[in-house]
């Protein structure tokens, strides 16, 4: 796969302990919403492509000019190096790859289930869908511990206003530890909640992204809710 050069344009905190990094989009780089890249942080002592790499879903949409990723800023060697990058810093990007992309048949609804940072591939899809006025029903089920941990919550609210075919159910499962107000759902994703929220959607295809333990648990819940395995697509964010 080709290795592209890109430079850091900006970085910002988008939720507590979660930052977005936007890079220049290499000329000729195209991708589908939901796909991922390897972001390679350069080590001067190593040959091209041999720097430290991590995989990230692209959180910006294909129509946008920049290539952005969003990540939990934990205390790993890679994240320390990522966090120390300044505007203009050179990185290498390999990709895009991955098949977590929306199905073509728009008469079938898409149900996007995100656990925490698993929101990233779905942000790209939802930004693109609103931009294209995609004629497809999309439902996002977004589970976080607290509102302060939930990246893009405000933008998702705006996308709901902009795209009448998109609606969101957000749940905050540890409100006892939160300093923010929340009047919405607070339970863990369960069978009856998923059945209720998906009722009436035409032949939904379910997309599931997040840490492996969350993906495994929700997959089990979906099977109890009698969602056919063939209609479930998953992305596990290893490393969490
Ligand atoms: C398709 C895909 C998309 C992803 N998208 C995002 C995203 O949008 N945002 C985001 O924050 N993260 C994403 N991840 C996860 C990301 O690549 C990192 O693993 C994660 O951010 C943790 O990195 P770290 O530096 O905090 O921890 P690290 O110190 O790198 O890893 C923590 C632990 O996980 C283990 N580990 C790391 N990678 C793997 C692996 N591939 N397989 C098995 N074990 C592993 C390590 O051995 C270590 O024990 C994605 C992963 C995949 C596969």
C-alpha cells in the first residue's frame, strides 16, 4: 500500500482526555466514510514507513479537505509522541483500508452503535450523509460513561437537526461521577432498549464499533434481540 506524506494542521480536545488531530489530505487520497488509516509517527533513525504506527478510523468525511482522527490520549509512548506534535509536523499515512462502510441499498436503514471512542467511523458516515442529503434512515446509539467523555455530542445534535433521516439515542452509564447535567437515557445497552429504538426501521443493517469487550457484549445483546448475524458488521478498536 502507498505511504503518503501529510502535515499536522491542528489539534484540539473534543471531550475530556480525547483529542482530534487534523492533517493535510494528500493529493489523490480518497476513502469511503468508515474506513481507517495507519498513522505513522516518524522516527528519524528508521526508514520510511518504519516509524511507530497505530490504526485510526478517519473521523472527517470524504467531502472535507482535511484528514482527521480522534483518540483517547492515554499515557502510551505513541500517544505521548502524538500529543507532542506541533502544527506543520510531518507524518506518514498508509491506507485507507477497512470495510466498515454503509451498505449501498438506501432503502435499508443503518443502525450505528458506538461505545465511547467507537464513534469515529460513524462521525465520518453521518457528516457525509448530511452533506449528501442521503435518502436513508440512520439511527445512532451512542453509549458513554458521562457527557464529558462523549466526543462530538453537540455536533451530533446539529446533524440531527440538519438531516431529518438521522436520529440519535445517547446513553450515559455513569452519571454518578459526572459534573454535567443529563436528562437522557442512563442504562447500559440492553435487549429491550435496542428492540424499542430499532422498531419500525426497514431491514436494518447494524454497525458496531468500540473496544473489543463492548463489541462482544453488544453483539450478544443483538443476538438476544434476534438481529440476524448476517446483518451485523463490527469494528474492534484493539488496544482499549
Ligand atoms: C480498525 C481500527 C480502527 C481504530 N480506530 C481508532 C480510533 O478512531 N480512535 C482510537 O483512539 N483508537 C482507534 N483504534 C485503536 C488504536 O489503534 C490503538 O490501539 C488505541 O488507540 C490504543 O493505543 P494506545 O497508544 O493508547 O495503547 P497501546 O500502548 O498502543 O496499546 C495498549 C494495549 O493494546 C495492545 N494492542 C495494541 N494494538 C493491538 C492490536 N492491533 N491487536 C491486539 N492488541 C493490541 C498492546 O499490546 C497493549 O497491550 C482503532 C483500531 C483499529 C484496529
